[in-house]
């Protein structure tokens, strides 16, 4: 079946019917109401070619249909976008409230979920934001970056398992190597899987291994050779040695394979990033470099209309705090309802940015002096950085440290004053 890819944005005044779409892995439930709130359709269909054909046939009678769904990504959203439907994503917390509005008793069914979403869209949808799909290049880059992060998390999990196994039978290996995300550490276990085999190999093989893997350092070599020589003095019992050495060997081989795939992902991401029209904009961000620049582009996207203003972008990223006021109580707290991929990316970038930017480091240190935690200070810095990024993608201009310094001076920024006190003549970078 040919699917027409048309991402036409319908205006709210043109919408005549409202669908609540309760999605699942293998089937979906749909409830449609009209402008008066009367239910005109209630059905389920399978997540298959035949099921989606059924969905299109049943909704063909209402061409000006808007769909409310409890996600902004995934297979269901992809199918809806390919078929040209107008989508309004709903936060799961809000969706639960809409369901309770229809069923205060606590009843929860697919029908009630869909009905709650459909009626909420009818009543409140005029203030909601339509889902604006990314262009294909940015979308592919986003998916690759997110999947790369998942693979990195898998690597961390395997490294933790490896270190635990070595702790039980091969403590000398843990003493000899600090970085267990390095392939050379995995190769060491593959070549010398047990303390006995390491000692039996002898000094010439140890030296050859260190030279081959470019690990020969005057400050560490003697210490490592000494650890290798006494590796079998403190050893585990025979059953633990045999079992855990097999596990460690398997984990190292898995890590080797996973590392090859991560390198392939990195090459693909870098190639797509170079092709992207906004490559120069995000590539100019201080501290972002080759890893975080593509990830920032993938997380934020090149279209400022997706957000409207920088405040919305900051809320998406979770850097904007949530206000709580009741009577005499007035406080703020961290925003948990956000794009977690964007939040983590901005957190990493803020940490890198302050190391290469005078004003970034001064801002961070000032927040720490005010009693904020490391993470909170980075969120505050990320809040400021996102305002800059939004201006960059809106104006289609790369980062300009001198322009930023002039703007800081123009507005009498306290950050610039502190920068000048600490480093006379420093620029905004």
C-alpha cells in the first residue's frame, strides 16, 4: 500500500471531530467525539497493515479529524504521521487526570482512556500544541543518537558485570587497569583470562602486550609489571576461578563486539551531521565537539517554530523549574515531565561548556557558592545556554562569543562583571 507523506498542519478552527487514541504494542483503541461531545465511533484495531487500513476506512468520514495520543513518538505516531493525521501529544500525567474526569471512581479501561483523551481534546485542545514532525534527516539523526545512548548504557552494564566478576577471582586485573571502557583492558582479560595464566606467560609477553596496545608509560609500567608478577598470590577457590573466568571472557568478547557497533554508529552519526544544513550552527557550540553537537541537533531540532519561544524549549529540556504556590508556601522544584533525551544531552553539554568558557565556569561556580548542588548548577547553566541556542536556530547563525559578550555588557550582566574581576579582558566565550 502506498502511504502519502503529507504533514499539513490543520488550524484548530478547521477541526470538527476529535479522536482519543489509546495505543498499545499489538492493538489500539479509538474513541471519536463530535463538537458537541457525542460519541460517534468507538472501535479497536490491530497494529498491522490490515488494522491500519481498517482505521483509515473508519475515520474517512471525518476528514477534519484531530487525534490525541499519550506519546509523541513510536510506531503508532509514525503510522499516524505517514497517513497525514493531525496529532496532539498528551503528557501521561495529564492523560490520567482526563481519565479521572470521566471515571472518578477509578475505573480504567482502553475505552475510558480513549474517551477521556477525545473529550479533553475537544474541550481544551485549542490551547494545545500540534505535533510538528522533524524532517527525515533530523529524525534519522535523532533515532541514531538515541539508540547510540542505549548501546552506551548496555556497555556500562556489561562493564559493571565484568568488574564484579574480576573482583571475585582476578583482583590483580582491576589494580592494573583503571578504565574498563577501554578495549585494551578487555583484550588483557582475553589474552590472560586467569591469574595463573598471566603469571605463566612471563615478563616478555607482558611487555609485548603493553607495547602492542600502546600502554607503555614510564609512570605506570613498573607498577603494572609488579602487579602481573604477583597476580596469583591472592586467588579465589577453583570453582569460582573456573566459573568467573568463563563469564569474564564472555563479557569481554561481548564488549568487543558492542564497541565495534558503537564505532559504526558514530561514523554514521558524523556523516549525517555533516550533511545537515544546520551543521555549522550546532558545530560552533563551545564544548559540544563531535559527540554532543550531533546529539544537540537531534534533540532540539532545527525548527524554532516547534517551540515558539525559548521558554518552551527550556521546559522541554527540563531546565525550567516548576513553581508551587499555595497560601504562604511559595517554592520551586525540578521539572521531571520533560524530554529525558534532551535533558541528559543538555546536562552533558553544560558540564563540557563550563570547562571551555570563562563565563560558563564563573556562572557555575557562583551557583555552587549559592548552595546549589552540581546537578542544579548545571541545570541553571543549561537554562541560559538553551536561550542562546534558540536564538541561533531562529536567526540561523553560529555561536559568536564576541556578540554574546557585547549582549552581556549591554544588559549589565552580573556574570560578565565577575568574569572581568577574575580574568580582566576575557571575552564572552
